[in-house]
């Protein structure tokens, strides 16, 4: 009676018919879900995903979960392919000799990578750094993020690598993948730019047009170069000019470069990026090969001082800058000394580290100011301490490999330190403060210590 009232049925046969229909609908619904559930279960079993999920659920330590994801998802940019749960268990146990048979040879190699950190594997046709030894996942991530100062403590001393050590060791770069180091440098710059952006009280709008006069482009060869004086800039200027004129060697005639390379500085060989409109600048950043070279300010400043004030034939820099340096920082200078305009190295350093002094020159302006790496994402960032290796890498990627970059040997730290022997620690700290952004962006080490 209750059902008849609820369903509003007039007689029992009609009630029975409705109940049968409901029963059939429920039965088919249950059968449908059961069938698909079994099918899905078999699918997950074939993929071994339920077992992996169970393992994830049983893990108590987040680190262990990361390690499992490291193997399954290939967090080090190595796709593990069809890595079965059975293979994973062998990896976890370190049982490399009794591994199950796997048809895919790449899987076998990647299993070894997981077990003993063998990073001599090809990553997209590139060789990873063999010197990293038994590199743990956590340490590798620190390297990938460019965070080399805050590396985790690991047993293998080879993992404890500072960026300065990497840059100073030519052999290490030669036998390893240079592109890996380039990516580390790019990541370091990216991190520095993000930090600088956060420090600004008010975020300034993105610069629509680049106005730096030191950035040149070869529209035909699709090359962008930030001209950084005192970092093998003369050699790069010769190579790019020879490439512009399609010369096989860097034997450039006076008519091609102009007196004192006037055509280069005027943008009549390579085009000044600042002369192009915003749309062209944006297209160039996406299509051109972009590179720049940097140098530790402690090494760069003595070179700039000698070439512009000491070992120089002309008096342009002495008149434009030297006289002010002598008048402002020398105790009781004579009129003849002011006119001569030959500053000591200490006077030179005091002048350039005081931001109130204007004008300044590209030979000692910071690389951040010259090349704006927060705006232009360079494909290659070379370092003077690994000049030869980085230059060959750049020549190859810029399609300039028919030119040979001359071999250069960096100055020893003892020779460099002699320039700073008369400077106080306060003056040294002013150098570090003046180029603080460069030290952060490019990983220079503050190695100069005074007794």
C-alpha cells in the first residue's frame, strides 16, 4: 500500500511492472561499472601503477617519495621509458647484475643512472658531466637551479663544486658538456633578476625598447653580440667584421673598418640594436643567436686602467677622465699632473666606484648595465677564465666555426693581487659593492684578500 501511494499506482500489476523496470536499470548499471572497473584494473596492473601508488602511500618520508618520482617520472629530464615496477625494485635494491630482461637498451642505461649516478648518459644528444660521480637527486636539483652555494651535504666530495671552481678549471669544461654550464649560468642570471625585481619598491614596467649602445646585431647571419670591452672584445669585433664581409680570415682592411674602428662604433658594420624599433628588437630576441662575455671586475679593472691611461698613445681618456681622477683623489696635485691626467690605479678605482662621478665609460661599467641580461636572454654567456672553451662553443653555435679563436692564458692571482697591494680593504669593498649585481649574476668569487 505504501509503494502504491508513493508511486501513485492504481493496481498491483502496474506496480510490479515498475519494479521490474527499476530492477533491470539497477542491474545494468551495476554490471556496467563492474565491467569497466575490471577492465581499468587490468590496465593499471599492466602498467604497474597500482603497485607504485601503493608504494607512494606507504612512504612516510617526503624524500623517499621524491626518489620514487625521480625514477618514475624522470625528474632529471631523462625519460625512464617503460620502466616496470620489477625493474624499479631491482634499482632500489642496487641489484644491477640480476636485473630482469628488458628489451629497451635505453632503459638499461637509465637504470644504471639511477643506481650509481652514472651521468655519462646522453641527454638529448648531449653528454652530462662525468665528474659529478654519485650525484644524488637533491644535489642535482641544486646544480640545475644554479644554487651552487647552498648545496646539500653529500659524501662524494666531487659533488661539492663551487661555480668559481668550475669556471677556473679549463680541463673540467673541456671534458664536460659546455652547454650544461651555459644553462647553469642562464639559471643563475634568471634567479638574480627575479630577486632584483622583488627588491624594487615599485615594479617598473618592462622596458619596451633597448637603448644600450653596446649591443650589435648582424641581420644577415642572425647574431646578436653585446660588446664588453676588456673581455676579448677586439677579437670578437674582428671575427664578426670578417663574417660580415664574408672574409675567410680576420685580415680586415682600413677601408672596411675605418680609422680606429670608427665604422664599428658608429654601427656601420653591425647594426646597433638601439636603432631598431621595438617590434624588430622583439623578433631578434626570439630568432637570433645571442651571446656576451664577462670577466671578474678584479681582473678587468687593471686591464682597463693600463690600456686607457698607461699603455696608450692617445690622450682622449686622460683628458676626459684622467684629469678629474687626479684632481679629485690625489693629495695636493700640481697643475702639470692634472693636465697630464695619468691617475694611479688607486685613484682610478676610487673614481669608478663612486657613482656620483659622471661620465663613466663602457670599459669599466658593469656588465649588467652594458648588456641588460634581465631583458635579453642570452644563449651563451662566456667567462674570461674559460675563454677558449666558451669561445669555441660560441663560434660553433653562431655558425662562425671557420674562424679560430686565439688561445689566451688568464693572469695568475698573484700577478693581479700586486695591483691591489696599495689599496685598503675599504676600497676593495667599494669595488665589491659597485659590481655587486655582476658578482651575483655571473658567479664571480670574491677571492681577493688583503693582509
